[in-house]
C-alpha cells in the first residue's frame, strides 16, 4: 500500500521519474522494519520534496541503527541497504529519543 501511495504522490508532484527507484528503496526500508523490528510494530513514513531533492523517511520504535551487511549472491537477506547505498543520492539513520529514523534522498527537479 505504501509503495502505491508514494508512487501516486510523486506523480502528483510531477516527479514520476523518481517513482521506480523511490518505491524500490522504500520497500527495502519497510522490509527492514518488518524483519528486524517485527510485524505489526509501530512505524511511520514521511515523504518530502523541496523542488530539487526527494527525502523519504521511515521511523520505528527500535533504537538499533541499521548496518549494511553486503550479502552474497546466494544469501536470502543482507543486500537491501547495499541497494539503498547504490541507488540513493544520500542515505542515513539517526537515533531518536523513542527509536530511529532511516532515510534516503534522490535528486530530481519538480
């Protein structure tokens, strides 16, 4: 559901050319919440565009910051953050008083 809503939002903002990469990277962040924090855990999504840069943030209640594991070709898990690193303009994770926020940016003029 989140992927479709973000794709629609980006098209509404006339930056639909970012939709494929943005929704792929969003899926990676949301999958990390599901796997590492747990199904049904609290999380929120924020999407911002300032005219030149898109920022997507996923917050959750777990204080543990993500670390890229660089999974191998046959590994089922471990390549998600490597994908984020490769495709995002920038990305990061910041500790919050009640958890963390993991984010990425993509360049794109609106």
